C-alpha cells in the first residue's frame, strides 16, 4: 500500500542506518524507490547490498548527470507505484511504527497528506530536542492554513492522486527563490492543503539528523536583540516581494491544472486561485510598506488595512498584530532602519518552509 521515495546523493555516511530503520518497520512498504543523483562515494554500493537482502523490492535509478535535489526527489516520487507515498531522506532515523501510524490517517478519504513531529538528533543519533516542524491541530480543512509555509518532506505521506498535476511542477516557483521550482515537499503540501485535508501527528516518528552536510536543516532565530531586528527587517523588505511572485505563480499552476481535476477539486482550486491572487497583491503591498518614503509607505499600509489584509478571520491574512508592527516601523526613523538593514543575516533562505515571523 505504501511506496517509500528516497533521493540520494553522496549519502554513504548515514545511509545504511536509514535503510535499516525502513527494513525494521512494523508495516513494511510495498517498495523502496531510490533515485541517486550521480553519487561519487559508496552510496550506490550500499543501496545494492541492502537490496540483496531487503524484505521488500528496492528499485534504484541512477542519474547519469546531477539533477539537483528538487528534480531528483520529484523523479523518485513519480516512479512510485503505490497509492500512498512516504518521503524519505538519506540521513535520518525512522521510528519502527512510522509507516503503520501514518497509514491510519488515510482511513479518512478527505485526507490527502499527513505529517508527523520529529526529534532533532545529532550526527551520532543522540536526541537534541523536538524539531517543532509545524505544530497544527489534528486536521486542517482545505484552504485553512497559512499557504506559504510547509513542514519538512521526510515527515510526509500523501496520496498518489496528487501526481495528476505533476507535469506542472516545472512551472512552479519556490517561495523564496522564485526563479526555480518549488522543493518537492513545498509542492505537495501546496496541492494537498488546497485540494483536501491535512492531518498532523504530534508523535515524533523520526529522528531528523543535523550535521555539517545537510541540504536543509533547522534554523534557530538569533537570540540577541540586534540579530532579531535584522532578521525581522530582512524578512519584510525582501521576502514579501518573493511571496508576491510565488503566490501569483501558484494561482497560475492551479489554473493550468483545472482540466485534470474532478468537480470537487475544481471547486476548491477555483477558490484557491482567487485567494492566491489576493495574497499576491497583499504581499506586494506589504513589501512596499518597507521601501520608499514615508508617504509612499503609509499609502500602502492604508491599502492593506482597507483591503482586509490585516484581519484575523482567516490564516490567509497577516493579522492585527502585524498591522501595528508595520505602523510602528512606518514612524521609526528611516536612517535607523537603513542602518540596521545593512547588517543582513545569512542563511534566511535555508528553509523548506517560511519563517514563523511571516504569520505574526
């Protein structure tokens, strides 16, 4: 019933342990599909040795040239044959009950994707603390979540019917790097949260390993006051421009996919298209609140207030607290904001989800 999709690249150091935890599942997968992105270490050899004794089929595909982690993961996912697909990194540790626990969430036909909490672990596998990936209520109905944030892929399982619009992935835009397609987890969470229900499992079902070679890892906010201010300003002055583009592209993706969807999905997609266009407009306006002269910024703040962008009735808005924060920034001396913003923090784009400050 479940395919496990894994993308590998020079992962020999931790791969064997991850494979062993998949083989130790109380509910074994139907298959393990691995796409290797032209590894130059012992990754392929480890996979082949594991496949010889694996209690389930292992299908390995080797890329002759590197695709990058986004396209490599999408390739693995598309090649899965089961109705449920679990995403798997090459360097984590799974709880033995992970697949069996996640399977129970799909007894509800409305659930298109579920994800779970995880432990942060170090390179040796020792637990550090809870990852706090994206704590939510047990179930989130379609279009009920802040749309520009998602949990990490290793924690996800989703229905294969989301692949019906997989050809459109190449036209997508990452939330923060809009000139490239979304990461695989961002893409499927976008589709699932638009078209169906998301279920959150608060039980930690994996160890999310933090080490020096992570493609993506957990970023903790700065603890000192200046660091927090710098991060906060950078988020608003730069990232909202990216969010405006990303939201508009999401609307376009849904428009292009309408013909592939059934009637229920079309209704939800049409609602989402309108919301994403509104969100794009609001993100663009909020970016202007942090650029230009006082009257220019005030004009856009008033537009946001008048258009309901600071309301609290839906998670698609910024919230009333955000309105006050933006107003305080408006009346702050511009020289002070410019001086602080010159010290731009590094690593803000090292996320698969949007920083928590986005929702205020």
